[in-house]
């Protein structure tokens, strides 16, 4: 199977590319830069938004995994709105070119303020430019896939826990603060509950999802349970033996963040069970 991964040099993309390669996939990896991309991949640096025939340029892949996105941690960046038509145009051209399956990285921020477990049918009312743009792209790509008979997969991400400095999550910022010699880390009260997934597990779930086509539509890439933000961050500090303490109350909670929100993991667990069964049979 030939899989094109966009945003392959990003914090999430590089790990997913490695997992796909470890699984024996033929990976075409693209981004503006390639310094973090596993060299086993077929690497093509490019500006996706200015390719005339991306399907041919990327060697006619079977699957598109679109992870490219800028300012993902700046939720009210106007670039989310400015870039939306270009993301859709690239994906539309790939679908019309002949890609058999379009998988796109989504976000729980599409849903907006919601209390409880999110499944594929949960109504979306996004409260940030990031969430609005992701939600609009989901609906646009789903319509185009339906029109062209292309398998549609929307991989809805939640909170990812990694212990490297090359990211913009709170966990990456803690690593950066530790390396800078800081003894305190400014924090909220940390009372909100979210769905946290370790980086390696996230990469495995994404790879397993795009390597199969039976389960389609919205798929939560999640743990399936809520955990208080302060508990997960304190545990992260303990797991990595960092000598830094949280300065609670330094920042207010974001007004659009839910008090407790997590993903329904039924569909991703079905994918995992099916893969495990297939491996046993082989």
C-alpha cells in the first residue's frame, strides 16, 4: 500500500511516518522541510498549495493521510481561515486524481464546548477559528468523497502526551522549560478533564486506521477516558523525573474549554482488535 503523508516533518507527522514504515508500508512523505522525516520514506519537499497535479507529483498514492496544518496551537490565528480553501483544493484535487482513500487529521476542538463522551454523531459547534476551520474541512471532504466514491476517514485527535521539545503542547513546553533550567512552570488550576493519549500510542492508532479501509467516517484517536489536566501533567513530570513544579493559577482556563470531555474509543478499539486478530491468523 502506498500512503502519502502530508505534514510529515511535523511533531505528529514524523512519528506516524515512522510507524507506517515499521508496519511495512510504502510511505511518500512531504513537507516544507525534511530534517525530521525517517529516511526510509520516499521524501518530496513541496508546497502543497501550489502543485498543479499533486496526485501525479506524489506518484499516484493509494491513500492520502493529510496531517499538514499550521498554527494548530494558536486557536484563533486567522491563518486557519485563510488556509482552509487551499487545504480543500489540495484534497479535492487528490480525490479527483484517483486516490482511493482520503484520511484527514481532525481535532476534538471541532466539537466546541461539550460535556461528556464524544462519538462520531456528536453535534459540532466549534468555538475557535481552529475548530471552525477543521469542522468545515471535515464536511467539505466528506461531501467530495461521497460524490467520487472515495473512502473517507476523519481522524479526530485529542490531547497527545510526548516528552520531546519539538512541539507546542503543554508537555513539550515543560520539556523546554526544564532544559532552560526553570524551576517553576506557569499553569492554570488544571481542573478540566481531557482525553490524553501517549505519543507512541497515538502514532500506532493513526497508522492502524489508515492501513485499513473497513472502518471509515469519523474515528476518535483517543484513550476513551477523562483525566484531570493537573493529574496528567504532574504524572508527566514524575514519569520524566523533572525537577520543576507547577505554579497553579498563573493562567486562567480558556473560556471555550469544556470542563470534562473525552472520546468514545469503540471504533478505534474495533480497528485494533481486527488488526490483532489478523496478525494472529497470519
